[in-house]
DNA sequence: TTGTAGGCGTTATCAC
DNA sequence: GTGATAACGCCTACAA
């Protein structure tokens, strides 16, 4: 890889002139410019980004640090973010980091490289980011809250998400609604469940939450609780539930309705009939961009949109409506 | 972010001494070393990686360029690669690039940054990588072949994969086997289908390939071809098929067997009963490491392992065996 | 034990 | 128009 100095020597000009040619700045004759550009292209000259980064004191890359890339839903959001940032001529790069210690190390590397900003999906809730890493670089956390100066948590109000799912199912005539979730603890998991429970109680309905259920356990729940709808923490779990139920001969939506959350494109592709609450990815992106521009990010206030397909069916008094 | 020069001034020593302290090299008194290290940590000193990269002429990062991160299967492999490379103390970073032009631009950036190596999942088959990008940096392509000097395509023999699926299903007593695939064209898609067809013919069986089938179309196939097994191009399609069949009241595996390919952890989590051919991710990683070490990569010769769960059931003469 | 000088590849500013 | 010179942050070699 040839450098500007070598290029200058080869063209028998100074480095300054090479620079003028490469950035087609004023103060150079068309002839020499052409000559230098021709040489540059034959030698396959490419400026070394690291050198520019040292001089300008900033880099044009934006770093997303995630705990895993094989989580479909995280990746849908990251993918959308990448598109948005590339439109703004920023290099968007992703690193995978397993635990808190490695996260802080990677974050320090980003700070040293003067990355424009770091977007993290924390491996667990409420990690504290040391202030010295964020004085020159904003940090945004998605899905899990993070503590620290210049650190912004961007998320819809997940308690609302839980309430909204209940309201939607109730508007379709459901009264016996069971919430299916996961045992691991995180903001989204506990908040959605909490929203479901408080809204159910407000409506004088009996909340019932189960986590990590096997197919047989689901059958038992059908026996004991006689639900007409399963409200699932996310699309992945909803599809898993539909598969299990159908495996046992329970029909969805004829025998029971299933509602997911996220509207993940990948998963909707697998199960096109899934009704789901759509995660507000565009609003998330707008907030991230706001932080990048130094503006105060507006909270995600919009209620999640309901994507009605047909895994949820209307009922009256617990019986299925004819259509 | 403080520099070594500023650190030197603050400690009233020269840059050389700071360097000795930071790299705890010989030729410095313990007292000054301690003093400098203390100052470094209070100021939160971090060396600028770009400066080192300019001096040493190489970077410690390894770049994966992929067309999308919301493809579950690609990401399973990328995730495994990331783990393997981080164990070797390399920074593993991922970029998303939509088309051929952007791929070449990103590749050029990697070359300019002296990345250790680039792993690409090409957006389409047989892209030619210009030789000047790969003289100092090996490029590995996964899933889709790529042309060019110092470019290595690492993949199992996908024709064999197709043959193997047939042999497995035949060993379970299946004779009427329909292959389900996609309409888009790529090496893996056409090769697996080709392997299926040639092996079926060798066994004097009638091959039948369908692509991009809706639920209703699947029912028609059941009527006309009367298959006892669906061999699906990958796990995603297999799960989609199982969902569709069960939606129509067709039982899997009681009425028909379904075989996938990949053994993707994410998808197996959704459908734990899926029988599938396991993609040889460990062997892929070994080959990538071999290229990184400058060795000639060995081809992936091992046949794919069969992960037997129970979406495939044994038959005799097209009838289901009792167990 | 410590300081100085030079260089990596690029950019910016000053002269001529 | 063009060239020289210094600077960015770090590292190595040589001198004191």
C-alpha cells in the first residue's frame, strides 16, 4: 500500500501537491492533478484512515456492542440502525461481547479511537459505565438500562407494552388471558409482565403468569386456567407456543388466540399469521440520532402499533365469534 | 483523552520515559515508573490504537462483512467465529453491507487499515475481488463462492449435503421425498437441490422440487405427490413448513416427516423436535484459522452430522412403523 | 537512568 | 501553482 510521500516522490512533486490533487482542492494545475491522480490509481493508493483519525482527533465510525448476534430481535433493530447510520455516512460496526468486564474494555477501546458514539445492548441490567469513558463520547443503551454520565437508555415504556397487550385482547372479547414469559430477569421481561398484571387487576381480571413452559405444561394450563388467549412476552415465544399447541392438536387461533410482541421481520416470515405488538424501531432510531446530534432525546411515548394478522380471534363471553 | 506527550510534561519527564513506564521496560527507576503509572491512571490514559497501527503497519482486528445480521443462520456461524477469534486476542468486528459496490468499498477500507483478514458473506455468487485489495490481506468467503487472488471459499460440499439428506430419509424407509427450497439462486440453494435430485435418480426414485410454497400449495403437493417426507433446504424453511402443515391439521411427524439443514441453535430453540443435518461450523472455523495462519486450508470433507430428533419418523413401504 | 531525535501517513499552514 | 515545515500520538534507536 503506497503512501502520499512515496506518491509524491514518484511524481516528483511535494506531499502538499499530492494532497491538493487527492482532495481536488484549489491551487493546482489541471495537468499535475491528472498526472498525480493517474499515478494514485495505478498504484492503488488508499489513504490510511488511522492517520486521518490521529490528525482530526475523531473517527467516523459508530460502534454497536451487543452480547450476541444470534438473537433475531436484537439484530432486527441493529440492522435498521446500521442502515440509518450508513445513510449519514458513518461506518457502523458491531462487536460481540459476552460479559460486563469485556464490555467495559471494548468501550474503552471505542473511547480511545474517538468513535462518534457507542450503542450497547448490555449483557445485564444496571451496569455502571465509568464517567471517563463517556466524557467525549455519548453512550446509548438499548433494551436494558445502564447507569453513568452521558449514558442514555432508549426504550419504549415496557410497562405500557404489557398494559397495551391486555387492552387489545380485552377489546377482542378475551377475559381469560394468560401471560407467558421467561425466567431470566431483565427490565423488559419484568416490566411487560408487571404491566400485564396491573392492567388485568384494574379490569378486575385474574392475572396469571407462567415462564419457560414445556408443551405438556401448556396443556395443563389449558386445563386449569381455561384461557382463551396467550399473551407472549415476544414473537419468538409466541411462535414456540403456537408450534407446541399445534403439535398437541390444539388449534390456533380456533381453540386459543396467541399474541406476540416485537413484530420481528425474521420471525413474521416463519409464521405469517402471527398477531403482534410492533416494537417502535423507527422511534428508537430517531432517538439515537438525536443523541448523536447532541439533542436531548425525546422519550418513546407512542404506544406500540398492533399488527393484526390472525393468530388472535374475537370472542364473546369466552366463546368464539362466527365471522 | 491525554497523550503520552502531555503525560510526560505533567510528570516532568520525557516521552521516552513515559513509554518505558507504560510498557514496563527496563532502564527506569521503580520510583519514576510508579509516579508515571499513577498519573496515567488518574488521567485515564489510553494509548490511541490508530497511532500504534500506523507505526506497526498492522491492526489486530479481523473484519466480517455480511449482507445482513437478521439472518439467524449466518449469525450463528459469525457468532462462533467471533468467539474463536477473541480467544486468539483479535478484535472481531462486523459490518453490514448491502451490495457488491459497497462490499468492495468496505473491503478497500479494511485493506487500508491493514486488517488481519476479512471474512465475507457475499450478497451474491461469484463476485470478483480486485487483486490489489488482497495482496496483504487474505479474504475468506463463506456460503457463496468468490473469485480473485488470495480469496478462499470455505464451505462444505453442498451437493453432498443434498445427497446425504436423501440417504438419511431413505434409510428411514422413505421413498417419496419432496425437496422444498427457495426461488432465489445461490450456490447452496442450487447445489443442495442438485445433490438431492441426482441421488434420488441414482436410487431410481422420482425427484420433485418445489420453491416458495404457500400453505395451500403444500396441501396440493400432499395430494398429487403423496410424499412421506419433506426435505427442506434449511431449518427456517422446515419450521415454516411444520407450522403451515399443522395449521392445516396435518400432523408432523405422524402424517409426514420433515427434515431441515443447519441445526441452527436459535431455530432449534423454537422447534426442539426438528431433525436436521448439522452445518459443520467447527470445521469452518478451523479452516478460517488455517487461512489466518497462512496454511493451506483443508477442504471440509466430513459429511454433515445428522441430529436426530423426532420430526422424522421411520416408515415401511410408505406406511408409518409402529414403535 | 534518562533525554533527544527521527519516523509512521496524513493534514494544515505558511512561505515563495 | 508549488514546496517546505510542523503537527497528530506513538514507538524505536541512539546519545548522554
